C-alpha cells in the first residue's frame, strides 16, 4: 500500500550532499498529482515524514527565519531540529539547501530525473 510519507528517499552522498529521490513509480504519480494541489515544499515535508518524525532529515524553508540560516528563502533539510521552549528552532547536525531555488524548483528535478541534490551547507 502506498503512503505519501514514504514517497521520497534521502541519501547522504560521499561528498556530503543530500540526494532526495522518488521511491518508486507511485511516488512520481503522487508528486505530479500533488503539485496541482500544493507547493513543492509542502510535498517535501509530506514525502519525508518517515524521516523527520523519527529525528532525521527535517525540511524547512530558510525564508521563515526559524531556524535562521542566513538571508535566503531556499528549501532546506536539517539533519535534525530541536525546538526550544520559546518556539525557536535550532538545527542539530548538518543541513542542506537547494541552492538553485531562484531559477528552478527541486520538484522539476524529481520529475525530470527521479532525483535532486541538496547541497551541504558548511
């Protein structure tokens, strides 16, 4: 049975970047359908639920400023995120950003190639 929370697979590449890929053909159909109803960032959150609900690969939009990672609106994925009592979010471990966000949507890469790469931010 297909679950959207399993639609995307995250793999840390040897160079430290993070590959996000479609899990299977049903995942591609889910993405195509979802893009007619929602944003790619919302779908990234839904498609990686199996990770971030278990303490890894938590998507966020840098434009929200929480966690603050600089002046960017890039879609990002943190290795993990802690929540302070005042609502401040803090990245735990590494984080990755889709740096071409101003000229291309990472969902286009997923549809075209079945995968996309988020760059390790150091």
